[in-house]
C-alpha cells in the first residue's frame, strides 16, 4: 500500500523561520561596521501570535551564537533581521555586536533554537556564485 504524497504547501512551517542568509556582504571584506552589518540573517514569525524570542539563539556551524534578549518580541507575521555588526536594536533589526564576520563566504549553516536548545529551523548553503540564500 502506498502512502499518499503530501503537497509541499501542506508541510508545517516552523513558528520562527529563517528566510534569508546574506553571507557575503557587498564590497571588500574590510571588517568595517557597515560591511559587518551587510552580513545578516532575516527570520519571520509564521504564526498569528507574537513570539517572545528571549533565550532563543541563532548560530552558525562554527558555534558563533547570538542569544536574543528579554526585550525581543516578534509580532505575528513580522520579520526581524539579525545583523553581524554593531548598532541600535529596534523592531526590525537587532545587532550581534561583533567586530568580525560570522558567516563563511562559501558554505555554512544557520540554526535557530528555542530557549530549551531544541532546533526550530536551519538553512545551509554551499556556493560562492551568490552572496545570499533564500531559505523559504
């Protein structure tokens, strides 16, 4: 007996989904704050309710880890960009505060984990032909 095929749109989305990883910031990699902030990950709340991101983490394969603070609330259906460099956190972007790059320019993986360290979503890339990957 064959199991029926499940259409792609029927698969359940994670509550917090990695949408995009911009792993090779534009221009020369000179570690300027502008260049560091050109490297980012965008996540999205796929639910109809706000999600408190406190204690959740974003990390790469090497282990560089960003931990969301107590004051980060991701509204229903909203997006948030996590930039590698320094800046003032707001409702659409937060800043890792690093002075060095996080994401490798050729291959790496991004992982979102909940406050209990359970994997929620991931996105991997292996290419130098583009500077970013759409993970949706």
